[in-house]
C-alpha cells in the first residue's frame, strides 16, 4: 500500500485550519473538488459511505480513574487514488489523537471523478471514543 501520508499538516486552502505541530504542510492542491462557493467539504457520514477500507483505532490504555466519552476528529485530504494524503487539525482529547491518526493512514476511499477526471477531496473524519 502506498504510504504518502503527512501525519499532521499545517494549512490547506481553508482559513483557520492551521496546525503547527510537526510543521508538515499539505502544499498546494489545485485538483481539490470545488464548486461555485469554493472547496467542497465532505461530512463524516458522507466519507463513511465513500470508504472502501476502514481501520479502527487501537486506543491507548488510560490512567486509573480517567473517563472520556466524546469524539476525536481530523480533517483529511484524499488524493486522486483514494488514499489519505494529508491529516490535520485534530480535535477532541489529545490522548487519543495518535491512535486515530495511525488508523486513518490505512483508510482507503473510492476515487472521485468529475467530468471523467480524478480529483482530490477534503472532509472531516470523526471517531467516537469511550474510555472508562
């Protein structure tokens, strides 16, 4: 499997999504799916339907007494082949960011075509995390 994954990316054509950790940058992506309003962002639900390979995160053990019931989200860029090319802007408990990031690197999506040409697309992935 191709491994062209940037672990955490700095900015991607969308104001306010900068993440300086690790300093990796997605760079310019002229082939990202656009409409008249700009970049088309897919929701978690839409991305789930488009995924052809999923890997669930292996969550780390938590300290005694630690409880968490919430979500960990990342923004992703999917390349023309359907691989995740960039993962950035984590939200949710930092304790689980690494596990979700690692799992996302193995996800695969149906390539998207517009007018017969492959395009890149972006969206937000969300994982429910329950730790007790």
